C-alpha cells in the first residue's frame, strides 16, 4: 500500500495550498488529532497547520512525536511561531514553512521526503547545536547525525584525526569543513594526496629542502611549512612510503622537523588530519605500515559511512547536484537511484546526475538517462 501525505488543518487556505502544490500525491485531510494519531503510521509525511498547536496546546504535538515521530513532520505556519521554533526542532520536527510561500521553496523543502519509503530510524531531532558549516555536509539520516555530532566535538581539538571510509564518501570535503570549524580556521588548509607524490620526492615534498642538499636542490618549503598554524590533510596515508613513516612519527611526537640538508630544527605548529580508504590494520599486519605510527594517528577515528548505508539522503543530494542545471527527477528516477548499490558513493552519484543533466533536453530528467 502506498503511503499518503497527511494534512492536519481546518484552514481553507492551508488545505487549498496543499491541494494546489501536491496534486500529484495522495493527500488525506484531518480535522482532529485523534484521527491523525490513528493513521500516522501510514504516513509518508505529515503536514500540520500551526493553528492546531497554538489553539490546542503543544502537548498534543509532543504526544505524536514521542518517543519519535512516526514520519517526517513539517509545520505549516500562516502566523508567527517563533516562540515555539526551538522546541519544535528539539522534539523532532523537520521544518517550519511560513505561509504563504513560493511554490519552489515549498517543493524544495518537502521534496526529499516524497520519493522514498519512510525509514523510522532516520527521523530524529535536529542536533542540539547550531553548526552551519556541518550543514554543508549534506545528510539527515541517523548515521549522518551521529557523524556530525562527533565531528563537531572533535573539530575543536588539536589531536590528529583519522577519517576512514570508502573512496568517494567525501573525506576531503569533510576535512576542509573540520578545519573551518577549528580554532585554526583563519590559517592555511593544505590538502595532499600521498599516493600522488613520487616515492623519491616524498620526503622533500613534506619536509622541504635546503639549497645544495642534493643535485639541483633549491631552498623551498615543504607541506609542513605551508600548513604552519593551520591544518595539513594527508589523504591516502596508507600509501606513505615506509622510509618516511618513522620521520612522520617523530614529527607527531616531538612537533619538530628538519628540512633535507639542514640541521636546524623547525617547530611544527600544524593540526594533522589523515584519511584512508583501506584497512590500516591489514597494512600493519602485512608490515607495510608501522604499528607505532598507526596508533599515533588513530587516536580519534571518524568513519564516514558509504552512500548505500544512508540512502535516505539521496533525494537531497540529488537536488543539490542538479540545482546548477535547473533539472528535476521523477519519482521513478529517484527510485532507480535508491535501488543502486553505489560502489563509487557520493562521487559516483554526482557524476551520474551531471551526465544525465547534460544529456537531458527537458526540465525533468527521463529515467533512461540515469545510467551507472
């Protein structure tokens, strides 16, 4: 049985507004809380007129949300509801939409909840802190909310962080957000893919060189100096050449280093964030990665979940990637995206949607253009 959009309102304006902008969906209108309670478990989304809360007391809404909302709940407010706004989000209300509002804004807000089956564990209260930076790391599922809470707290420390997760999950993007939330936000952020550095140049790239240290060597800074007072993000740290690993361990423990060809010790005032898409435990067992270095960089691990474990975020991500092209997706397209395994994660999703947007000659992308 397909789920419905439940609307609790006696207001003619509110009801007509919903009919006009949700005419393609199955709407059910209610005039009492009791009937809404009885059918709330069958809802894909619940729209509640604010006047029902203002005139009947907030306790009835809290009863509906306890211990967690049966479906995403959105408040439709044609009067000022700022007094209750903070409390709404605390009990798990997803959004407050002021009426009247533009059709585009209305659809943009509710779009993510209309094209996939409701997943009860995904409807949890907003985080208890305001963090605009983390909102850029799109996702509202339980896994993403837990990740954001952890990231929020760990971003304030100088202890090295280790981001783990499959390729394409957004580890580099998350590392930059962490930097922008940290006390070092006004200082440099330097991102380095270790796998892209030739083995013979790895030490020079990280530590820097002095003139004459070797043939044709010039005096130049390495990444440690470039990221001074800021954050150095070393991606694919599992690819760090074995001869460089004990030297990085020394930097982490002593917070000093030497340029190649110099005996002068330089202070390393840098916050380190590492990332890997491989299992470092296995590399340690194989002797390819130093055990003592592993324990030093993995004090605060953060696992970024793969897209297949947070599929309820796909509609919102799709909307974000399609916005520059002014394209939309039909419900069959959304379902096709939801059914895919996504071995390439967010990167694969973005590439898929960009490709479909370029090939589509219409405002609504046809299902046939969604290819993996």
